[in-house]
């Protein structure tokens, strides 16, 4: 196999874990190999325990759905999990029977399959996953669709997810990311196995596929991971449609069977590979802790209850990104809270903040960034994201340095550029009438 | 295994001795064996430094072995109020909570019946400065008036959440019935009445008895930590040695066979609770951990699956808790549509095959591999690894912690796992899960708008 090795560290002897610990505040060094078909295989080795994690990014996500197939991304991923392996068990059961797990998360432009297992089991599970992605078992279509219809129904009862969907509906009009993440029940009812086949074909492009590995891995394990995806065509996925630009202020109201109103304020924001990304992370810290894009993603390992959403959430996986601030009417005076948030944004846009305040926010943003990587799975996700970035795996450490360099002038500039017209999504109890914002 | 953080930390506490029957006699206490990376300073303070290379964070924790309800007349909530007061009190105008936040870290306070944990998770680059602050504030605790008032407010909020959580009320109920007194008999949160009666002097008196080097371990886990430098740092901060006060024991109660109503909460629910072996009986404790994984792990546990199959809307949880004197195995089901009696029967029926005969070699081989992998996966982050050391220190045996291992699974815990057999599992199951469990029930609370002031 011919490979272009960009950076290979300590790959010499069997287990690579003898790599030195990184300096405090630095991410561990990573190896990166680009296969001839464009698949990027990247790995961070640790010898902390004999377990490992993988995140496989394939280049088809929510944005690639059409109005007629809203929900196909989730159904396809679910079928992959249900596809039998050589043992006859489903992929998910195969992993579970070894004490490991396989999950999926669907982001705006990618689907991620996550594996965590004993390091010795990882190559076998990765191989099984690659086969299931290449040939999902369509006999599982009905079961998978029923599962996703149920999830879509549950999402409809979750006021935070409803509010988030309403913000996306406005901000991503014209793309598949504008629909509810689990899809629409009507579209799901019309979905066919052929739709799944077409969507699964979007997964299989060498360019845009990332295999990110972390844990107690050997050179052979890493090579084996690459080999599992080496046969994919050396093509690139078609780009997702760009959302229709809408600069107007929007307000949408929906009613649901809930006890207290919910509200989400949505703003434009830079995507994760924008030069303005670090500044927006500092702004997010200034506005109050919520979460990052992973907290908003959809999949088997992330179904947070509504009450867990509070504060500013930054969807930076999408292009363009979105900043969403959630308010739960059951936990206080919503009107006052919304006004305070809007006044805060006016202040951000109005003039440079005191340097001391921005310095504190930088610390918070840096802390949030570092603390988002504590598990093998976190590390694999971060590594895969970095490998997708224009900076490559150097992105991890470069982003920390960029956050640390954000100035009050940057904050004002970015706030003025992005935090203009807001989208207001209000979810009211069915029995309530007008908007809580008078 | 150990208590989960937060809500589950709601559990219990108090005193008397071993009415344990002969079949559950403790193994003889062994001389203390230090874990790799563990050291005991001259004043009695214990320190563990452990490398974890993949995360750019570090976990710093101080665990204090102490009764949650105090040493003499039970004062439920005292240890929690004290810890919250310590982290809220200001030195040079800054509290520990503020200092951690300003450095981009997170501070967590967890209180268990027989130990308190004050933990920091922070970017690795902030560790040195935060370690100095954490050690100064916790090893030399000060609680001022303002910190005490803030602690009361926070504890009142936590009580509200705990009192509404069916899972927490059930676990408190299980412990409250398994033990008739001592720190394991009462909730670590206490009641609003308990909170109202606690004073600043109570907390200050408690720190003088509890926060002494013999009771304390400092755990540091992260990449690039220098064991010698951390040891020196801890040594500089260590307090003057003071003799530790004996922990009140919790007396095992007599189990009645009928269901015991233990309160009201947001949901209905039922729990089963059994006594388990002491932590000194490592062979049986490890067997109970295996049983816990096999029966109660979400998704794969036999009982968890039986409950889900019966009612997908019900919520199941359960685990074996390794404790110094008497372990506890419990399972809870909350929500759902079945009656408490029906759910209790579903749980009992799912356990029964393990009591009837040893597992087949094939099933056991598969289950033990799953158990090993689950245990490794559950102790992978700096915080999980540090928690693990702290918990097992509090149970008297740090070197038995699952965290104490290597790539080839060396260490006491995995040696115990390797020695497990279907017969050992069967014996442990029959001895402990074959006895009559406490059955606790909780009823849905009737919503009422009343509030209770907790401030003096």
C-alpha cells in the first residue's frame, strides 16, 4: 500500500504508547496518513489502558437530505448499526458482546460512527463497520424506520429540540439541515429502501472520510484501520447545498403539550474552520455556558432531555454556524432573561469590552475547550475534526493559541458582523395564547 | 464499584456493629499495601499521582474519610454543608469555587455517607496554581459567615432536587432500612429541618475532627504530572498531624420481607437492596462487581433488559457499592406504568437464574470479558481515574482500585477478576442476593406550592 505520511511519530515498535506525555496544555502528537483514495487515517496513541476508540467521519450528514427524504440520514445510520457481521450478530450487538459499543451521530455535513472497545477488538469492529457501511442490510429497513419515527415523535415533545429545529428551519432554508434532525414523520412514511441505498452511497467517498483513532494502538492496528477503508472510491462527496441567505429578523411560534414556554434566540455565527471561530468561542463564554456542537448533534449517544439545554450553544459544525441561546420559561422570568441577553449582545456590538473582562472570557473559553476532551471518544472526535480542518491535526493546538490571542476589538468586530438579526423561536404550551414577549 | 456523583451521593449514615451472619464474615484485615504512585507523607496524608496522557486536562481531588452526619449526635447534611462552606469561603477576596472557575476549570463537591470529595477538573496548564489553592483551602479549611450562608443556599437547592428525585429517595430508603443507625442510615442531604438547625460552629467543629491528614488523600491524575514536584507541593501544604476520630459504625438492621414505603417524589418507584461483603473480602467484592455488571449495566444487564422489555418507559438503575465494612447491592425502577409489586417481581425473576445454578462456562467466559472491558472503559478519564483512587482509599484499600492497572492488566483488581469462576459467582450470588432484600417503594408526590424557609 502506498501512503503519504505527513507526520508519523514513534511508529517504530509494536505498541506506540511509549510516546512521551505532552507538555501541559498541549494535545498529544498525532500520526496522519492519507490513503491513495483520499481517506485520512489519524491516530493518537496512549498507553493508559488497553482500550481504544475510533470516530469514522463519512461525508454525508443532515444537510444532504432533501425535503422528500428528511430522516433518511438517521434511518441509514440505524440500518448500518443493525447490519449483520460475519458472526451473524448485528454490528451493534457484535460490539456490545465484546464489552464495547458502536454509536452514530449525525452532524450537519457528516455522519460519525463511534466505536469504543478493547484495543485488541478495534480492528475487527472497524472492519465490520466498513463492510456494513458499504453494504447496509436493507432487510432491516422497516425496523430502523420504526425506531426513527419513534425518535422523531419524542423530539416533537422536547421543547428545546423543537425550538432548535425552528431556528434551523429559518437559518438553513434550502438544505437538509433545515428539517427536524430525526426527519419528518410524513417523509419517513414515504421513505423507501432505494432512498437509503442512494444516501448510503454518499458515505463512500475516499475524500472527506476521516478515520480518527485514539488509545492503546499498534502500528498494525492503524494499518488495519486504513485497510478497512482503502477500497472506497477516490472520489469526493458532492458539496451540500448552501442555505438561502436570509438577513431578516424572524419570529416563529409553535405550540406543544408542555408545561412552560421555551424560547431560543438564534444568531449567525462563523463555522469551525473560520478565522472568526476562536473569537466566537470567547463570545459564547461571555454569554454564558451552554455547550458546543456535539451537545446539539443527533444520534444514539446524545438524546439530552430538554432541561439540560440552558445558556448559549454554538453549532459550529454547520456552514455557516449558528449561535443559539435557550431559555426555559419554567425556571424563571423568561422575558427579563431574554432582554438581558439582547442587552448583552448590544453591549458586545457597541464598543470594545474592558480588557480584563475579555481576558476572563478567554480563560473560560480555553477551559471549555480543553475540558471538552477527557475521554478516548472525545479525543478521537477532536482529532478527526482537526484532520478535516485546513490546518490538519495542528488545528488542535493552534486553536488554543488563537483563543488565547482574542482581543476586545476582535470581540466587537465579530459581534457586529454576526450577531445582528436574530431568529426567535418560541414554543408555547398548547393551552397558552400569545407570545411571552410582549 | 463506587457511588455515582451528584444525586446518588444522596445516601446515608450511623453506627453499630456487626450483626452480620457467619457466612458473611469479613476477611482478615491485611497490612496496607500502597498502590503504584501512592505515598504517605510523614503527617499521615496520602498522595497518589497518576499519568493519563490523552486528555489536555488534569483532575485534582481531595477525599476526606468522614461521616456525613458528624461524629456524635447525628446531624444529617453536616459534611455536605461543611464542604460547600469551604469552597464558598473567601481568602483574599476569592473563594475556591471562583478561583477554579477563573482558571477555566470545574469544581465538584460530592458527599457520600463515609467520605467527602472536593474535586477540580482543569486544563493541565493550570494545575500547579490550582493545586496550591485547592490544597491550601481544603487541607487548612476555613468557613466564614458569608461562605456558610452561601453553602446553606446551595444545600437547600440540592435538597429540593434530591427530595423530588425518586431514584435518590429510593436509594436513601434502601440504606436507611439496611442500616439502623450511623452515617449509612441517613441522607447525606439531610432535611430542611436538619439544615435549619445546623450552625457555623457545627461546621467548624466538624472540620477540626474530620479534615485531618490521616483521613485525607490527595489524588492528581493527568498528563505531564511530576510526581516528585506534586509530592513536594502537597508536603508544603500539609497540615499538622492530628489523631483521627473514629468513624461511627452503621449497624446492620433486620430485613423485613414486605415493602417499605420510604417517601414521595416526582415519580413512583421501587427498589431492592441487599447487604454485600466488606471491601476487605476482595474476592467476593469482585464477584459482586461482576454480578453488578452482568445484572444492572444499562443496555446489556440482564435485569436492565428485563425491565426495559417489560416497560420501555420505566427507568432502571442499580449497582454494587464496595464499602469498607458492609457492601450494598441495590436496584431501582422508577416511572413506567407497572405497579411496584410487578416491577419488584420482574427484577427478582431476572436475578433468579443466577441463584439456581452456576453460569455455563460459555456464558461466563463471554460475560467476564465484557466485565473487564466495561470496567476499563468506566475508568478512562482523568476524573474517573481519580475518583476510583479516592473511593477505594475511603474503603481502606487504594491498591485494590480498578484504576491501579496497566496495559497488560496487572494490579490487584484485575488479578481478582482473573481468579473468578462460575462457582465463585454462584456462591456470591447465593450468599448475598439469595437473602431477603429490603424492598423500598416511593409514591408520586402530590404537587403543592408550599415552601419552607431554611435560614435562621
